[in-house]
């Protein structure tokens, strides 16, 4: 299955997403803000990124822009 990164600063939402995706057999990574999310993207190169928009440090648009500007990460699907 896929390695999915969930980036969300709201713990209940993040935990529910992680639980549901894990139940479907995916390997799920998580980050609590945009800065840690970007670090996780660079470190783990997930197959798919599920990202909140309004977060501290870097918002979802900034995480997307940083991901898209890196040729090694630009092909990762991002929602």
C-alpha cells in the first residue's frame, strides 16, 4: 500500500485520518504543522500528501509551494 503523510495541526482530525488510512492498509506518517510536514516530506518522500491549509509556521499553500519547487518532490500528489 501507499505511504501517506498527513499534515494537520488539529490532533483529533489528524488522528482520525491516520486511523482510517491505516485501517485501509496504508503506512501513515504524520506531522503537526507545516514546518515539520515539509521536513517529513523531504525525509520520507511519501507517495501521497494530505495537508491542512491553516497551520502554524507554514500554511498548506507554503508547504505545497516548497514541495512543487523541489524537482525531487514535485511529482508527489498533494491534497
